[in-house]
C-alpha cells in the first residue's frame, strides 16, 4: 500500500487533475451564467459549489489514475491554482493595467481552502474506488 511520500507525487497527474477541475468548473459556470442562475445568487453560492464539485471530480480522476498519496495530490492540485493565479495576475497587470481582482483579501484564501479540501476528498475517493 503506497504511503503519503513525496516520491509518490506525480506532477503530470497533478496538472491533469487541475486542468480537469478548471475545465469542469468553467463549463458549469458558463451554463449557470447562460441560464441566468448565477446572477441571482447572493454571495456566489452556486459559483463556490461549482468549484467545489469540479475540484472533487479533478481529484477523483487523479486519485484513480495514480493510486498513491491522495492527500499530497489533492493539496498539490490546489497549490497549482496559486501558480496559475500568479501567472494570470502578472499577465493581467502587463496587458490590462487596472483590471479587477478579488472582491476581498479573504476570497482567494477561502477559494483555495475549498479547492484543497475538495481535491483531497476526491483523490481519496478515487484511490478507494480503484482499490475495490
């Protein structure tokens, strides 16, 4: 039984899980926006729920594919979002000065916590389902 060790971390699967999660979240948010459901929700509940379910699925795909270190893979998927946010912020400041960011300083931390918890839970589910 593989343990939570850094040598069991597969960065290609981390990227695959993150990309899957972002793609699913984007699809869900696009559908919610086009149906008009996203505009009427206070506090972005459906937005947060979409991100949570998408990272749960991305973590599950990664956990099923790797079958090792689900906690490390889940946290790495969420931390990859930090890298993506930094790159996006640098590009936005270079090409669109004065562009809007997060509404509050707490918002990205809450979003990162949701992503990490969902990706870890999804990776654990994927590993458990594969070992059945």
